């Protein structure tokens, strides 16, 4: 039997790893002074590798988009494979009176190989109960297992999350409902949307050696990739596409209107998923920071070096080459955001979240505008950071919420309005 000290020690280590608090130890003295950011030159999304100007949406779609995607693959994420051949879905539980009768919940196991040994993704889907037509859905990973998103006792406890904590069910409560404030399911349902979520660790546990037990090992053969051909971010983003594969088969879902969403590192993942998988109708990046919506050439808060030192598994090893020479990086995150074009894109920050560089996130969105303009789509409509708690923009939107690094009801209300106007 583990002693309670052991249990707490393991719990602490797991929390440090999963919260990312470790990065604070790794990057000493992040810059939080605007005047010390200095000058930098962003690579242009609209100049091709052959130095030609991209002038039209067909130049973009026909040529430059793929170049930019390749640059991200070569320098940051590696490959993004197609679906695994023997994927199949097993319905585990349906509750037709979820959320006090407002919703139907489905729990589906997405097996990624033939048979039922795993690996798998345990998907939790809520759709409104009172509609006769398929609904648009917000889809994104959660941090602590499906049981964490609601106190609903019907939600199966994530075994993968328990494995991650290395704690047996009876030694520690499995965080049932402790992420509830980040997943306002009732509100989402009441506005006519579905919500689909799964635990990102189902694909790869989030620590440097996680690839050894994750899909970069277990699916290496069937996907014909070595673990170093891609990265943890790539594996997690790929999993979002597999969730969409299931959603396309569910008659309750309007699969042409699935919006991929994520907070923090899960927001970084959502952006890479949307870049590769144009079936996603829109993308929402909440406080995704460095490696997400924030510009890497801008040295404020977390920087590239700090991130890959703390999380070496998140990106391919080539990305590390830029740690001490950021100016040599031929891409930046505005180009990742531009890969969402012309689909609706929402970037959000929080006032106290200096680590994620709110202004850098705003500038990421701002500098994606020229690509949206090729499609006649309007961006933020301002060059200035908006006042806190004010949503600005059109097809590209932005807000900075008062408060801490988090995804809260205020944020969701903006995403619902955005979806009402642009996606529904
Ligand atoms: C850490 C990490 C960030 C990340 C965050 C999170 O703070 O440094 O890059 O976004 O964890 O995912 O919560």
C-alpha cells in the first residue's frame, strides 16, 4: 500500500506535469516589459518560397497554403497522418435524460485499431434533446478525463487519466466535476449546440517519455511513422480529427459545423488540427500562448526556448534549433492562424495571463488578416488591443477577458455568439 505521503507526492508530480507549472522553473526571468520586446521581422504568409507575391485566394489555396503547411510540418510538428485503417466505434452508454432532461449524452469508444485492446479515445458527446435536426458541435480535448467536465455520475471515469496519475480509483477521487466551470454544458446545450470532449492523454500521456506508451508507439506500424516523424502535439491534433470522424457518423450532429476548441495547450492543439483538417468549420483558441496564437518572434512571457525545454515532446526536434536563433524561424503563429482561413477564427486572452502574452496573441490574429482578406473576409477591424471583456472583429475575432488563465463562462458566451453569427 502506498503511504499517504507517497500518494500526495505522486499527485503533486502529476499535477506539476499536467499543469505546466514546471515551465515556470525552466524559463528564468521571462520578459514582461513591453519596451524590452525589441524589434523583430515576421515572415510573410503572402510571399512564396520562390519570393512571389500571393495575390488571390486561388494563389493561396492552389499553392501557398500547402507551402505554409509544409513549413509547419518541417519545422515544428512533423507529419499529420491520415486515419488508421481499422478504426471503429463502440457505443458504451447513452443517457437520454442528461442535463436535467435537456440533453442526450453519448459515450463512445473510438478504437484506433482492429479489435478492442486499444489504443482508443473515450468520447463524451452531449446534444440537445429537443431538436429534430442535426446540431453544430464544439469539440475539444479536456485536461483531466471526461468525468472532470461535469458532476454527472453517468460519465465514465477515464482509466487513462487514472493511469496518468498512477493512482488507483480508491486512493484519490478522480476529479469528478472539477473542470465543470470550464465546460458550461447546460448553457451550450440551451443555445442549441452540442459539445464533444475527450481526454487528450488517451493518445499520449503528457510527459517527455509519454510517446513510449502513446499512439506514436502503438500505432507506429499501422500509420507507418516513427515516433520522431511527428510529436505529441501532432498526435493530439490527429486525435481531434478522429473525433470528427466519429461525429460524421452521428446523425444528431451537423458534421459540416463542428468547431474545434481548446484552452491553453489544448488550444495550441486545436489550431494545428484546424490547419490540417479543413473539415473543421471554425476554430477557437483560448489562452493558447506560445506555440499557439502568440507570436514566437516576440519575446514576451513564455518563449520558444522555455517551452521546448519544459516540454521537449510537444514538437519535433527541428523546432529546438530555433531556440537560440528565433530570427531564423521561417514561420510564426500568425501563419498557423492563417491556415484556418477562410473559416471563422476566434483568439482569446486573459488580462492576468502574461505568460501567454495576450498582446502577442492579438498580434497573431491581426497578422493573419491579409490571408483572410484574400477571401474577402474581415478580420479584427482594429489595430489596437480592445478594452477588456469586449469582443472585436468579424470572421477573425478577439477578446481579452478580465482575470486569470482559464476558459470560463464569459469566454464561452463569446464563442456561442460567434458561432450563432458565423457558423450556425
Ligand atoms: C504551461 C505551458 C504553456 C501551456 C500551459 C497549459 O504554462 O508553459 O505553454 O499553454 O501550460 O497548457 O496550461
